[in-house]
């Protein structure tokens, strides 16, 4: 031992950081085991677990949100964005001055002809304001048009599935950025400490399905504890959540305590924040062991629930069942539920495939609005319903009497929103007679995301994190705006 050398070591920056890491580690571990220790004093109705201390930025209209996401690009032309003139355009070539040289996908870029296809279904005006809705495919959604806002002027620059679905879910076409739900978990935290802040469920439709990757609900560069928890429809909704045979709850508790101590030592030594995330995930899984089975046990639902949502709600894995489970999760305190329904890529056989897809979603989507209303949750729950882009008015491939498809179209498509702070019985935006170009009130997908954040009490320009030298945020850096016109 050299006392002089020891004294010199104490004066180095490395020694200071090494010794202080122990204090930081203890504080970090304590915050994970009891998040409320690090939270500012807030009113009971605003109580949250985790999240940033300065959020929400202002009083939110929505306490929670559910996103019905139709993967593959639902045809706005055949669902909501109807123009009577389309009947006269059927079979005619799409004019060049309408196409305006816009990008085409590789599936139609080689076509020499672009014949227009009018909707092969009947439309009717519904509600107090006479909103056009496909009466053959969406009779139930048609019945709630006085409760929702339909945005008919959505647009995106992406024209292919993976970039487009990545863009609308993460704010960029490049992979690796956090999803919207992860940003909400990071910023606002959880409402119920026994459940995740962000839950994802997937149902498969009967149409052409695109692959869905876990990065669509991933945390990107945010701590991994904020990634979405994917719930499955089988016996075990969350993989590896159930204790193996021979391990009881007390034994699991002792194991987690030992792991927390080991991970605490690792954090003291290296200061890696992912170590804290690992501890938090173990603890969340332990709490979910009792909370999740209750969520998925629908035996306590009255018969009226299945009458409202339809018989498919009795079958695990269907969109209808997932909507019922999503509503149960919202009730129990999950902040953001995202339901992906696959099968909306109708490049061919559109009349039959689109009918099947709409059969899956029409009654459950409308039932969700009515259910939230009768439970007193509609006023503080935000509902979003849409996909990554729309479809073209021109036919992909040869146009025949009963069989045609539509290609991807991102320059104009429709999404509807409802609930907390949203106008009711309202249409926003206008497209041309071909539903190809936007004439009024263009809404970029980042504008939609900024509006969603706004209703949850978040200024999208202030929810940022420094990464790779930039202040990263969900809505990018290109001037996204909140669409105030659709808000009450």
C-alpha cells in the first residue's frame, strides 16, 4: 500500500466516477423497484408509473388511446372517399394531368394503360351531415358517423409497405426509431403498475398479408422497457410469463431479488441504463403474472358484449376478440393499445377480398365506439382507425367485370378518429374526383401523430431525446403540426 499513491488516485476523474456510481446505482435500483420515489407529487387522477417528470405538458383530453391499424392499405375509394363522378370515370384512362408523374410501385410501373375502376359497391349518405359510406361493406361504421371524424386528406411519401408502415408508426421510413407507443410509454409512463403502458395484438384477415416486424412496436434508441408487449391469442398470452413446473411464486420472488442484486452490482460497475431496464422488465413480468390472466378471461363479460361485437368476439385471435380485449385493457389501465389487422393488400380479387376484410372489422370497430360510450370512457379515450396508405383508382392488371385489384397509393387516403377532444360527425379534407390528389386540408401522417400526442397532453416538439447528435422526436424535423380543425 502506498498512501501517497492512494491519495493521488482519489483525485482522478476515473476514481470519482467509479465511487459515485455506487450511489447512482442505488438510486437507480430504488427508482426501478419503486418508481413513485422519483416522481413529482401529482394529483391522484394524474398518477403515473415512470414517465418524464415534466409530462404531460398540458392537461390532456385523452387518458388512453387505442389504434385500430389495418395493415396493407385499405382502399379509401371503396370505403369512405366516394365521389358520384367516379361512376362516369369507370373504364376510362386516368389522365396524365391527374397522375402528375407521381411515383408508381414496381407492380404497375410497367403498365401501358391505367383504366379507372369505380367502386363495385353501393354508397349512401349517413348521419346529420350526409357522410358517404359504403353501405354494403360498412353498415355498422356508417351508423356511427355522427360520433367520428373522417380525415379524407391523409398523405405519405412512402409507396411500399415496409417503408410506409414503418413511417406512420415511427415517424421515419428508416428502421431503428422508436414506435409511437414507445414514445408514449417513455414520456407518460404507465397508468397501472401491474400492466405495460403499451400493448400490441395482431389478427390475420382473409386477404393478402404483409409481414409485420416487432420493430414496428419497438423502442428503438429508447430504453427497451418501453417497447410494446405483444399479447398472443393462445394459452400463454405472453411467452415465458408462466412459472415452469416446480417453481412457485415465492421461489420466483427470491430469484428476482437475487437477480436484481446482481444486476445492481453490474450497474454500479458500468452504469449501463439497459441494466436498469432489465431489472424493470423482470419486475413487470412478475406483476403481470397475476394481472394478464384476468385480462384474457372474458367469462365475466355479459352476453350483451358478444351481441354488440359479434359472434367472432367469442373466438380467440380474431379482430373482434382483440377489440374486446383492447377495451378490457383500457379499462384496467393500459395507456396505449395497438391492434394490427392484416390482409388489406388487395392487388387482385378486390371485390371479394375487401368484402371479407370489412366483415372482420365493421361490427367490432363500431361496437368499440358504442361500448366506450356506454361505459363512460368515450370522452377520455382516443380511437384511431386507419392504415399506412390507400389504393389507386386505376386497376392493377387487366380490368375485368368482376375481378380487379388496386395498387398502393400514398398521396391521398382516409383515416378516422374519435373520442377524447375530437369533433363528432365531421369530415376533413377533400380529394379530386379520382380520389388521387388532395384539394383541401392536406394532413401528413406526422401531422396525425402530432395530433394524437396533443390529445394525450404532449407537445410533440418538446418530447425529444438526444441521439446521434440530434434531438430526435416521433414527428420528425420537417414542420409537423397539430390538426386543430378536427378537434372540438
